[in-house]
């Protein structure tokens, strides 16, 4: 018997899923494009998120990810102010249900803490690199490339699991 739980366990994000919630797409189109979320918190499913402290290293890392075969639509670079604004906008426009969900998530998971870590880094003027990595070999490529450019706070967000990539 194939249950809904089985479907979640077999989960794979559809092609171009990252492009649909890309911060760059929202900026270029001029339309609000909320980040992906789960239980009231930002949750970039099947993405690797990492912090790089300086703009030159961050830009070189993004170029290297594309050189390594990631599609342009699958890699984003957010400067600190843009990341902070996106997080604050997400919280402000969530309504009561999102606040309750976020509270529950805080009580039973680390998802809210990840959001706070990335927001604090952005407030310090650091850069967030977000790369869509739906398969283990892509995760490893992204990890190696970002590590070479001094990335830290690097995590892969999977269904029901967040993996630290040190």
C-alpha cells in the first residue's frame, strides 16, 4: 500500500523548482516572490545554503558553481541587505497561522534557528549563496566548491532533514 508518507519519503523537487522561488527571479520581475517555507519558517527544500563573508569570494564561488555544471537558474547570491529584507518581509506578511506554525516549529525543530543564523550573518553584511542540489552528487559538488571559497554555515535542506556540510 502506497501512503502519503511514502510519497514524502520518495520526494524529489520538480525540475526548475529552485527557479520558481529564486530571489533573483523576484528581483528581476519586480514581483513579490516569497521564499519556500515549511511549518511557518523559511525552508529552501533541496537547496544548499552557505555564508561567504566577502563579495569577491561569493561572486567567484557562484561562477565556479556554474562552471561545475549547475544551471544559472539553480544558483543565487544574496547580499546581506537583500537577505535581511526577504526574511523580515516573510515574517511580516505571514499572518497568524504562519506565526503559530513558526512557534510550533521552534518548539519541535531547529528550522527557526537556521533562519536566525542566516539572518544574523546577513546583518553583518555577509553573502548567502543558495544552490539547488536535489541529488547527493550535486550536494557534494556544491560543498566542495563553496568550501574552496571559505563558505561557512553550509547546510543542505532536504525533506525532514537538514544536513551540516562541513
